[in-house]
C-alpha cells in the first residue's frame, strides 16, 4: 500500500475545489453560446461539462500521485461525475449532471442511516480520524449529518427542477458547500462536549 504523504494544504484545496470553480467560471462565460460538433448542437452547459469531467479526473489523479491517498468521498464523487457527466455529454441532456448531487447526498445519507440502524457511525470511518470524538458524539453527529444530507438532496432536486439553470450552478458551486460549512460550525458545542481528552490528560 502506498504511503500517505502530506502536501501543502492550499495546493490540496486548490486541486479539490479548482474543477468546480473552473466549471462555474466557464459556465458564466459560455452559458448563452451554442457549439456545433459533428453536426450536433450543444449548449454552453454541455460544452463546459465536457471539459469538467476530464479536469476532475486529472486533479484527483494529481492528488493521489502527490499524497498516495484519496478519500472514500473523493472516489465516490469522481465516479458519479464521470458517470453522470459522461451521460450529460453523450445524451446531450443537462439533467444527468444536475441530479448527480441528489444521488451523491442521498447515497451518503443512506449509508449513514444503515450504520445508525446497525448501531455504528460510518461517518467516523469516512472522516478517517479527522475528529477525535467519543462514541456517543459520533452517533449524534452522524444522525444530524444524515438528516442534513437528505435535506440537501431535496434542495438540489427542487432547485434544478423548478429554478433556472444559472440558479442551480450558483447553488452547486457555493450553496451546498456553504451549507456544509455552516452545519459543521453549528456543531461546535457537540465537538467540545464529546471531544476525547488529550493523551497527557488524566
């Protein structure tokens, strides 16, 4: 197994968020354009998606090459982007990429629900030791995050189905990320209450 290596956090963040921000910028630039390839017309959304899929494959490969490791969530994200982004371009239908977040958040929420049903916190394994919490803390956090993920999946469905394409792009680029940040910030009391004591404490 390859040894896990640390890289500059700013570089890692740029590699992980870069494709999404590039998609956003390119969409704003080309959203009103139509591109004809082999006699078939493609909207700006489809055109940008065609560039987004290989870009996220490339940046994920770079992260793996530099660190020797990619997380389970990164793998799931990559697979879903390739599958649904590929379908979007192949079938010339933007809805496939738009439902990708719904499926991602629903699968994540369902996985956490299965773990809770079995009396386990799969979130602990997904986060790979990023937060040292007591068992009870992990269970509470997992339950809260499960409902948050289901709510985010529902929000994505409502936005892409009933609002404009541009609104959905803004939501996907900034909305769900900001919501996840706010969620974890709102759990500060839980992190404090259920934090594991330092090894030096008695």
